[in-house]
C-alpha cells in the first residue's frame, strides 16, 4: 500500500536470488544453456587434467628411453625387450623402424635407397599416430574457448528478453520484477566465461607442450633414420 505517496516495493528474499533458485526459475532455454556450459566446463577440466598427466608421463618415458637408447645397448637387444609390450612415444618409433628394417633384410632386400624410403614412410606414419594421440581432444578445448562466451551471451539475451516480458506483463518497472531475468542473464554470461577462459589458456599451453613433444619425436626419428642408413650402407 502507498506510504507517504510512494508505492511500497516488493521485497525479494535472498533465497529467491540464490544460484539454485535462479536456475529453477529460469526459462527452459536458459536452463539448457546453463546445463550445457556446466557440462562443457566439467569436460574441459577433465581434459586438462588428463593431458597434463599424459604429457608429464610422456616426457618421463622419453627421458628413460633416450637414456637406454644412448647407453650403448645393441639395437637388437633393445628391440627384443620392447616387442612384447605396447610401445608408445619414442619406443613406438624405434620398434616400427626396426620391424621394417628386419623385414626388409629377411626378405633379401639389398637396395639401401628402397630401404631408406620405406623406413622414412614408417617413421612418418608412426610420428603422425603419436602426434594424434597427444593432440586428441584438444580441439574440444578450442571449441569451448571460442564458442563458450557466445553461448553464454545467447543465454544473456534470452534472460533480458524474459525481463522485458515480465515488465510488459506486470506493467511494473521495479527492480523486483526485472531482477530475476537480469540475474539469469548474468549467470549465463558468467558460466560462459568460466568455461571459455580455462579452455583458451589450457589449449594454448597444452598445444605448445604437444608441439614440443612432437619435435622430440621427430628429432629422434631423424637421428635413428641416420643410424639405420649408415648400417644399411655398411651391409651393402
């Protein structure tokens, strides 16, 4: 009722503008946006943690393999020790090249040029497969980083539309009428940024780490190809 000529504002309890209450009261479209952004954020952090552990493990495996490879152990002994396992990283490159080397000589191949060409192709295929394994699911981070703010903006626009509809329906421009819709809009915006910012930062960092690991693989492949080429010349 009027008090001193001023219309009394409708009070909104803090519970009515809590995050859970805002979600429950939101339009179905805004709910879909919020749920999608939350799922994208959870999956983003799962990928970040998985890739961080994978790259750390890959660096340790490469360090151990290089230490054994350059220790002076014969290539045949090292190959036999790895054939019963599922090699990854540098070990997979070594095994693939040695397998082609042994097959070629067992088949009676004596052309160093043909042998070198086949080994180079095997190395390229193995490097591509290992690089794909390292970069798998990084595209999702790039997608979330670029699309997340726009998805949140879509929820923002829809929340503002809901606020204007509430104003038109109630013919009341008080903050109590427009606050829920605006709060929904801000929530969608915040979730969009919360999903996009870590995804962009992680994508840049993880892509750089994957590139460094790929360069180590390519460098080892070149060195090993040169070793096999010298041995082929000696046998020839």
